[in-house]
């Protein structure tokens, strides 16, 4: 399952998050959504780790960690609601 990483500094890069999580866990992917109009990051990211055990551990250990700004808020990502066509 994917982790939601909130309270992210607007200057954070996918590479910096990869390094942060990669020091402790196996990172499969990092995605930082951007605003469609401004191209600026939106202050959150999605991170996939190597296993559900690693994700559980990251949820417990990295939640509240300092990452170039306010304390990170880490939770399970919630699937987007898709409207029926």
C-alpha cells in the first residue's frame, strides 16, 4: 500500500525524499504532485516502499520526523474517488 507524506516543504524534491526514506527502507517509487496551473508542488507526496512491513515501520518511525520544515505527517494513502462515467 502507498504512504501519504504530508507537511512537505514546497521545495522538496523526489530525489530528497528518495534519499530520506532510502536510508532506512527500500524505496520503489516517490511521487510529488504539482499544481496544474502553477507547476508548484502541493506540499505532499506518495511513497511506495519495498514491502508492507517496511511501510508499517516507516509509518511508525518517520511520522513526525523533521524533513527541511514542519514535522512530516505520514499516513496510509487513500484511494481517489473515481466518478462513474
